C-alpha cells in the first residue's frame, strides 16, 4: 500500500517543494521521472479530489486508479530495485544472489557481507555499486536473458593479481545450475569482466571488496599489490602517475588480459580499436595499446600517391592465444608466437584487396584455425613467416609484456 503525507495545496507547498516531494514519493515506489514529467504529474495530482491525499492516509481505490492514469500519462519508467548480494564465491551462492540485468543500461547491486568486521569503514563503505553496460557500444544495454550470478574467477596457471569478477548466465535462480551456465560476453565475443586491477583502485567499485575478503577469495596483501601495480592507479609512491591517454580510454571496457600461455583472447586483424593488451604477473602489470594493431598481417604501411595508408589483407576477428615458439629458427631464444584457435561468427574473416599497383601474398596470409598467424615483411628474404616477438630484445614494449608469461609459467605451470 502506498502512503503519502502530502496535501497538495499552494498554501502548504510551493511549486518547487511539491515537485521535489512528489519526486521522492515516486522514487520510493520504484518510479523514475524526468523533471518535465514530474511537473505534468503534479498537474494531474492537483486535479484529484483532496480527500484522497490527506496526511498519512491509505491510498484508496479511487486514488489507485488516479495513480495508474498518472503513470500512463507520464510514461513512467520503473527503475530497477537495488539487489543485495552476499557472496561472490561460486560455492556459496544462494537464490537470493540471483540478478537480472536484462536490457538495462545500468544495474545497481548492494554488497552485504556476512562479516561485519570488514564493512562500515571509510575504506570499505556500505553502498550500492552501479554496473553500467559497457562493451556493447555507446548507450549500450545488457543483452536479453542476462540473468544469473556475479562471481569471482581466477584463471588457472595465473597469479592472484589476475582475478576478476564475471557474470555467469544461468537457466534459473538455482545455484545448482551454475556449472551448466555460460559467462556473459560483450559484443566482440570477449568475456565481460571486472579485473582486480580495476576493483582495487576505482572507488565506485570499493563496496565489492569486502565480499572478496570475507570468503578468502582475495587477501588484503593482494589488494594492496593490485592497487600499487594497477595501470588505472593515479598515484604511485606519492607521485602522480597518469596512464597514456589511449590506455585510459579503453581500460574500462576493451581490455584483453593474459596471464598464461594458451589463454584465449579475441583480436581484430585490422581495426584501430583493439583496446589494450594487459599482461598480469605476480607483482607487475604491463600493458600496451593495440591501436594500429602491432599484431597484424602486414608490417608495412604502403604508399599510395605519396601518402602512407594502413592496409591489412584481411579484416575480421580471430580467437587466438600466445605460445612459446618451438620453431627451429627460434631455438635457444624466448620467442612468442600467436596461434589461431578459431573465429568470431559476428565478425568473420574477409579478404581486402590491396591498394592499386601493390601485390601481396594474400593466400599465404589467410588466418587458418589451428595454425600460427602469419606475417608479411617484404624486406626479409622470406617474406611470409609466423608473427613472432623475441621477449628479450631491448626496447620492445610487447616483448616486456609477454615476458611476464614466461615468469608465470615457472611459478604456476602451463596448460601447454
């Protein structure tokens, strides 16, 4: 039953006061209205007989009819109620932790840890967390049937810093169906995630940290290391540390994280919007912006009418992974190659004709599932060979990044 303590008369409320009070009342019943529509509502409310809006009165049947008419007139959009979640541990989920983000621009969750000793402090405030739909374009929404559970995941063969929160879509609110579900994917086919290096430094996500601490999913020491190493951190040892502009632009959404050889990522072959590649080690995080893709099929920018143009023989996305090279020419060196594991249905491989007057070995460069990604370097005697990076060569940002995979392999093993 809706209660109201309002008497809509100009003698008691100014127009502004009545407008603010009505907005609060509607929010309390789950309604969100723009200011203009609130003013329209106020006119409708003032047209209702005063006896239906006396102080502290129950809403009568006549008033209920008027409220329905008011909502239809103003096209009320009911806002999502903030949902309470009590754990991010897949083994401890209950039906009460089930969430529905379907077709929403943003959703609010209220972490409520069982361990009260880790909440209510200035470091870990008790407040709702707004999770905006990022990864589906500007003004994107969560996909249909985005129903399931938020949970914490640490990839195998990875250091603690590589943990992340994911969303597991399930057939029902029963946690028993967790294993049968699938992780939420963004528009390019990558897994939707909140990496630990974001959780540790973004204040809007701090309320999620007590849930990680209470179930031992993350230690306080790991959080401190993540905050210190995070590429999103703005301070380091008292000095301002600002990531490159290209990095800041994409770290909230278009991030490809790797922490072990064989870990699958998705890359666009010729796009300038490949986001940021992030490698995570035990106590270090390295990143490189993948604009003008350093991972590409042709390593030159041909000249057309005296001007350089960016050209790739193929467009589309590939599912791929980094591997230690076992090629004879790389014996005795630490060289990383890239293996194609598959393709992305919504962005298939497409051949692109070369600029006029130029010839490329297009057939040899075509990505093939299960094979190494090939690269074209016309200044070499062997023009087509596997894409490769020697991680021990100086002044190679990508080599420094991939070096962490060798270090992780020594400590945590490898599936390869």
